[in-house]
């Protein structure tokens, strides 16, 4: 994988979100707004919420969600040591079925850092 993989994911995600918003009803728009609000600064810092989102995404085995939260974590300058601990939490909660997603997560993190 490479920088192109990161760019491809981010551009593709934006394109698909734009398509969804063309068809979106008030309910879909409300859900997207709620998602945005949940990850904003509050009693917990936004960076902590992104780490929580990453753990949940690992456990739920959603590769797109994992990539999104990794991108956000990169923006918040999460260290490799912090990331390793968060990935370990996701692995212990999710079990061995998380391992393929963990592998792809680490590869995507490497791609983000190479970007």
C-alpha cells in the first residue's frame, strides 16, 4: 500500500458521502450531524473519542471505519505507542477474529505516516 491508498480512501469516502447527501432525507442528515457532534470536544477530548471510535470499529470489524478513525487519530498526532495500546484493547475485546483488521489497520497507519 502507499500514499495513494490513503488519498484513494479519503477521496472515495468524500465522493460517497456527497452522493449520500444528494439523496439524504432529514433523518440521514440528522444522523450525520449527530455523528459529527459526538466526536467533538466535550468532557472527553476529541482525540480520546477518536481512539474510542477506533476500538469500536476494530471490534465491529469495519475496515472503512477503522481507516476513518486512523486518519482522524493521525490528525490528532496520536503516537505509535498510544496507537499500539488502543489496538491491543480492540484485539482483547474483539478476539482473534480482529487480527485481519488489525493487520490492515497497521498497514494503513504506515501509509498515513509515509504520506
